[in-house]
């Protein structure tokens, strides 16, 4: 069975964004250092799950970057554009983007169907409320948390909607010169 991997950049105080107008410039400043690990993680998957709210800007942004091979984020755009994408939504009836399917059914059922399919692993990048719903439902198999050396003081958290204690098992840690720490956890059974 394929694993569902969550990759997220967060602040030391556990926030993944500071609200709807956050450009998250605080997460891109060390790209040269963390980029190879982000790309390796993307290469371990062939499917991206994404919530509708994020997809509306996220997919067109990466399609735009993909048109410019000189862009510093071109390698990321290749993965996003070429991976199959599944957008979870209650409002869209059809995909507006290439290589993208729409999922409108029960979250747990839809994700478990995808996990049961043949292929590489599945990765989710967000948005924050969608990732929180996946965490709450116990659907994330591996958490790749890039902890940035910044405190935001407020914002969205992927763990704020937990209704029950979730035990995680640390698998690996990478400390970067920039102060970012990548912590990889599995959901403990």
C-alpha cells in the first residue's frame, strides 16, 4: 500500500501560515540548502493531494514557473506539473487544470482508495485546513516537518483540530546550517 506523506514548512511555534494573505516568504529563504531534500521527497511520490482553496492559486503558479527553465524553482515546478494531482473539494465539479482529478467523496474513503492503487507514494502539501483534516483522520503515514527558525505568534496549525492524542515516532532528523530542522515522523500504531 502506498504511503501518504505530508511535507510542510512550519515555524518553531507550530504555525504553517499566518492567514489568507501570507506569502510565506519566511519559508523560501533557505531553498538552496533544503531544496535537494524537498525534491527527493517529491520524487518518492507520483501523486499530489491538495485542498481546493490552495489549488486555485498553487497549480496555476507552478504551471507558470514551469514555462521558465531559468526560474530557481523550475525543478519543483516540473514535479508539480507532471505529477498526478487530486484536488479535494465540495464545490468544484470538474478540474480546471491539466493532469488533475477532482475528489468530492468522503475524505477517508477517497484517500484510502488512492493509497490502495499501484504506484509511488502520495504527497500532500496543503493547504493548512486540508492537511489538518488529513491529520485528524489519521491518514498521514509520514510527516516531513521543516521547522524554520522563526516564531510567528499566530496563524494556522495542522494540529489545531485534533480531537484525540496522536503519537508520532521520530524516524529521522536533518539539521541545516540555516537553522532549519527537518524532522521525519511516522504515525505510531
